[in-house]
C-alpha cells in the first residue's frame, strides 16, 4: 500500500461536504428542526455547569488529536481513488461498520462496564436523560478509544482485503458512524412515519442510559446485542 494523500484529502472533503449538505437538508424538515431546538434549550442548561463544559471541551480536544494522527499517519495508506462496482463499495462500508460495532460492543460491555474502565465510563453515564450534548459528554480516554476502534476498522478491512478502500465509500462509512453516534443520544419524540426508525434508534440507547448494566452495548446496530442476548426494548420519553 502506498501513501495516497490525494485520496485522503478527497475523503476529508467529501465527508465535510456531505455533513454540511445533510445537516442543511435535515433541518429544513419542521419536525426535526423542532427536536433540535428542544435539545439545544436543554443543552444550554447542561453546558452552564462548569464540569460539563470542561468535559465536553476535553473530549473535543482528544477527538481532534486522535483524528489528526490517523489522518496524517494511517489513512493515506488505506484509501485510493480507484473506481469500483457499487456493490463492492457497499460491502466495504458494511464491513467497516460491522467490524467496528463488534469491537465496540466487546469494549463497551467488558471494559467500560467491567472493572477496567468503569470509572472512566461513569462520567458519560451521569446523563440519565441524554440530549444532543451528551454524545460529547465523555471522558477524553473514552473518546480516543471509541475513535481508535472505528478508525482502526478501516485499515483492518483494507489489510484483510489486501487492497486500499475507496475514499468516497469510506467517507460514507465515517459519516454513518459519526451521525449515528450523535443521533442515538439526541432526544427525539417522533413516533410516527417517516421518523419511526429515528425514534427507535434514540429509544434503544435511552434504555441503556436508564439501566446501564443490562444491555444495548452496541452503538450502530443492535445486531450484536440480539446475537449475544443483551438487547433491551427502547425507552421513549415525552420530555427532554
């Protein structure tokens, strides 16, 4: 594998562009815009507490440092701009996301909720009724571990395949990862079409915050919780 800096730049540019466009379009929808406003109103109160604000800033710095190291030192070896069939790109996206979710499930269940990192993870679980900002209310060590697990899934899949992955496909995978990890902490009360899936995603993770020791340890899908018998039904709230 060669150091393809152009592929890395294309990945970054695509990720920024898709995030910006997606956010703009999503908040054009009145129901979603209303949920954002509810979350922001609660988040302002939470951020006014010095401990929360400081933790969010520290988590952001840890995330930035981890991303920068990966972007310059590892990512260019894992990507290229070669065109591939759509099915192959879809397989690569699913593979990276499912590999990450499996590693995160094990880490979350046995380290964050085990003895090793329970105190580190306890900071995040102070949020019993999570809203948007609680996706960022995480100990810096936990932030770095979560990012390393996801970002490490890209070179892992590339090595297993013996070839770099398509930069555009990996931008889609990263966008999926970042958005789902944010959305599952956001307060959403939209139990009707076409928002039922969004409502379910947030309700499942709310259940984990209500009773942090029982289940729902995965973060992107509930497949591994179903597989290993740790799935809990969603908990839906009427207020943030």
